């Protein structure tokens, strides 16, 4: 299977007509490079579609998902151009669930 060590979300939308080459160009523009074993996720303006580009060390995988109802809970642009999420957060995200409180983000450290 594909090994993914880091998962990055872009906060700015991507045109969902983009194929692998255009998505790769956007990854380089936003993240600086496409590193092996990393996944890069984008949404459209309406946040009802996502594309995830994965560099597996040999080539590229481009995955797409569309919600028929509702929208994906996406990162806000005020957080910066991109942010890192973990595997649990990505699983929630692609199912259309709120992911922001999962993993380390949901840990309560003080009362």
C-alpha cells in the first residue's frame, strides 16, 4: 500500500478540474515541494469536493471525493497557507465530519 508519513491541507481552494500536473504545480507553489510519502489535500471554493495528491516516492496518486450533500469541514485561511493533520483527522475530514478536535487538537491540558 501507499505509505503516508505527513498529511498537509492547503487552506486556499483549488480548481477541481486540475489534473495531476496542475495539482503538483499547486503543491510546489503552496508547500514549496512535493516530498515523498506525503499527502497534500485541497478543496474547492464550495468545500463539497476534495483532491488529495500523494507522492509515494516513485510517482503521484491523485484522489478525488465529492459530497452530494453538505460540505467538508476545512481549515480556515487565517491559519496560514497550509497546516498538518494526522491520519485520524484525515479520515474524519474525507467522511465530511468535523476533524478539528481530534488527535492532539482535542487534548485538554488545563482547567
